[in-house]
C-alpha cells in the first residue's frame, strides 16, 4: 500500500499515543504501520481489524491526512414521528389524559396507543420511552388522582381519622 507522507512515522505514532479518542488512535496507528511497509494483511492481524477497514483508513489518510481519519457525522435512522409533529405531540401530552383515554395518568402503553390512534405511528414501548426522553420528558409523574375524586371528603377524612392510617 502506498501512503502519502503527510507526517513521518514517529509523528504518527506519537500522535496516536496522545489521542484521547481511542478509535482515532487505532486508525492513526494502522496508517503508521502501513507507512512502515507492513502489508494490509499483516496490519489487520496486528490490530484485529478487517483488511477492508485498513484499506479504507489508508485511502482516507491519503485523501485528507489525519483529518480524514476522524469520524464523520452519522445521520442514523430517521425517527418514526417527524420533527414537524413534535410540537403537536408535546401539546397532547401536556394536556394530560382526555375522557376517551379512560385513565388518570398517561403511562407508556397509553402514549403508545395515542401515537397509534392520533398520529398513525407504531412505536415499541422502549421506543416510546426514548421518544419521551428526546423530547425532554422524565419518568417521574405526580401521584394520579381519579377524575371523580372528592378532594373535600379526602381532606375531611385526614382531619377526623386520628392519623392511625399514617402508621
């Protein structure tokens, strides 16, 4: 393999040792081995990486130097709920449960059902929790109160019960 000499081998190895990013350090080290004259197969055996990866790293180094070895942004999979619907979904959650939900507090399964019914999107339960995290919601919620609860009767009970229920 031919390697452009942007830096000499000593500089590359020193740079690899001082790197805080371990993945980048391994790539620099592989390029340094290639510059020393090792074959791609030998480097792959020494570093426990594939031959294809070594070839790719050397090609990137030849094209852009050490900057070519740095990781590029990965877009990843697009979310099922488009970013344009985030505001509407957040507003729906902030409004709390509606009468049709038939619950006092929205839990993961309830939110999963809302996403399916109102937004036409199917999420796994784990996906729902990840979506909530991305939107800034936490798992903590106030203690639920039933819609038909009589707050005055509860207060009266606390005053007259003598506190025996607290023990």
